[in-house]
C-alpha cells in the first residue's frame, strides 16, 4: 500500500537540505568552539614548583632553612641526586665556601653535605653566640616595637633551635621586656603578660597612650605660653599708654607754670 502523497511531501520537507547527498555542513563557529573546548578538556592543570631562597649561612637559621628545603623537596618530588644539585645551587656567600674548602666526597653525598653545613652554621658555638646576643639585646633609639619583636624571635630561633615550648616563650618574653626602657618594662611586668605576643600588644597600647598624653601636655604648654605672650603684649601696650598720659600731664603743668610767671 502506497503512502499518501501528502505524507511523502511532509517527510521531505522535514529533512535538512543536503549537498550531493552529503550531511549538512555545520557552522564554522560551532566547530571552532567544539574543538577549543575539547582541547581545553584534554589539558592537565600545570603543577607549581616551590622555589627556594639562597642560603648564605647568616640571614636564615640553619634549622629553618633545612626545614624549608625538605618541604620543597617533598612537594617537588626531588630525588636524592636532585636534592644534592639543588642544595649546591642554593649556597651563596659564606655558605658557598664549602664548595671549594671541603673534601670532594662530602660534596657528592647529600647527608654528608648537610652535616658539613650543620657543623659550620648550626653548631653549639653559634648557638651560644645567638643566646648571648638575645640576652644583651636593647631597644635602639627610634626603633619600633615591631622591629624589636621580630629580632627577638629571630635570635631565639637561632639560639634555641627546635619547637616552641613554654620555657622558650618565657625567655623571649623576658628578653623583650628587658630590652625596653625601665618605665615601660615595669608597667609590662605589672600586667603579668604571659608570652611575647602579649608583651608586644601591651607595649604598643602603653606606648600609644603615653604618646597621646605627651601630645596633650605639649599642646597645653603651647597654649599656656601663647596666653602668656598675649598678656605680656597687653601689659606693654597699657604701660605705653600710661607713659604717654603722664608725659601729656607733665607738659600741661609746665605750660601752666610758665604762664603764671
């Protein structure tokens, strides 16, 4: 049974127009977007790399730098040979001297190179040196409290390597307070601050209060001097007028006496 003519015509209209029996071409923009999205989906996210600072043996405590190095080595997935090459490349200034004044076998073995650096820059003598500097630290003229705080933290990390403990916190707090002027140090001890951070916070507040009070006293003194100058000027002007009046009276009396004669 043949299909109705109307049905055939309708089905032909529903079919998309073709060229030589081929599938219809898709728009250029559609293909461009599809290919672009496919390529983006195929790309993997790029993994960042931790870059280490140079080590000169002085600016960064040895244990701090070694911890940073080990963290970077684990994240970057360095092998032992990679770590050895990276460590050599990071040495500069005084620390780089181990590259020429050490035995060659020490430079080709990672644990032995670390030990050489530890003996030079993390030994007992240096620890005692930093402990002495910490105990003798005094606030410099015009030095901010934040700068003093940072230096106390740095010297304590060098002089007392290892995790922070209650004893270490007490040492840092006491050294910070002793580095201040006697009046401010006494006020901090009266407050019984528990650690270095509390000592810094309290010292900043006390210094701000002192600065505000000093500013008010200075302004009051300035106003007092200004009033004194105004009063003095007024008295001088009054005295001049009195002198002029006396001179005028004397002249009148003199003229009267001359007329009488």
